[in-house]
């Protein structure tokens, strides 16, 4: 009877020690893991030494892109936050439409850039007093404000000027593309197209007298067809005379 009680006590002690040992082992592993992760995430460990740019830049200067990327490198391979770097690049470089950032072991950063493709100049009727600020419109109807060189200013000055509210930029682009194509068939080039501050549609042609066409707020394609009919008749009369 006495031996049985001693055996039970010894078994309980062994069981308790086993659990305590397992607990200490688990704590030790968690502590070691925490220390190891902290060591990996120290900016000085595994520094990123190379930046590879994968892009076909037409307007954004690669030197400026690399400069912004290098200044944003504030960590090592494991500590660098690629999402934060991506956000910084988008904020600092207005020409950039999208950015993909990937780390390549052991010390390289791979950055893929897609530029905006401008198709027109843009003037917002909401803040036309600040027209000195150059704004462009992308092929997807996105308004962006890049820093332009003098050469770029001269180049984009040849593009049509579209006007409207920023939240209607895509609609303006779609409608003006149709209007411009219609007039192009008559050999007429458009200098300006869009909505004014009263949301009324208008066109300004590249004409000796800067011909203005007011299309109103609704059925703008129908209004343009009427103009084309009248213009074509006048042109025919001029050629026949």
C-alpha cells in the first residue's frame, strides 16, 4: 500500500517535470525564433546592393527613377517593405502608372515600371484659374500632372486640349475621340474639345478664325451631324462656284 502511494507520487512528479521541460523548450524556441527574426530584419543585415529596372521609358527619366528608388532603400533583403517602396515611387514619379517591386536573393531589387501614355492635354473647368499647371490625359482617361521639360512642353502642345471635370475625364475622352474622328473625315482638326463650366459640350477647330462649335448638353453627336451637313453643303457650294 505504501509502495503504491510512493509510485503514484513519483509518476506525478515525472509527469510534472516532463510538462515543465516541454514548456521551457517551447519558450526557448519562441525566444530563439523572435531573436532570429529580429536579426534578419535589421537594416544592416543582407543589404540590397543592386537595382534592376525593367521598363521601356519614353517620358520618365530613368536617372530620376533610380534616384528615387535608391533613396527609398531603407532596409535589407528581409526588412525592406516593398509595398511602402511602391507607394513612394508612385507618389514621387507622376509619369508612373503602375509599379511592381520584387526582391531577388541575395541582394537585388527588381522594379518593373509602366508609364502613362498621354493622348491629350487636360484642363479642369473646376480649377481653370490654375491653368499654368500642366495636366495630361492618359489613354484610359486618367488625369496626371507630370514635370515636363521644355522639349516635352513643345511636343505635347501639339495635342488637342480636352476640358471637363476630373471625375468625368474618361467620358470626355470617349466622346471627344468620336467627335474628333468625325471631323477628321472632313479634313478638320480639333484644337479643343470637352465640357465648359456649365457642362455644355463645345469644340474649337484649328481654323483661321478659330471656329467654335457649341453642341449643348445632350445629343451631341446629333448636333455634330447637323453641323457636318451644313458645313459640307457650304464647302460643296464653294467648290462648285
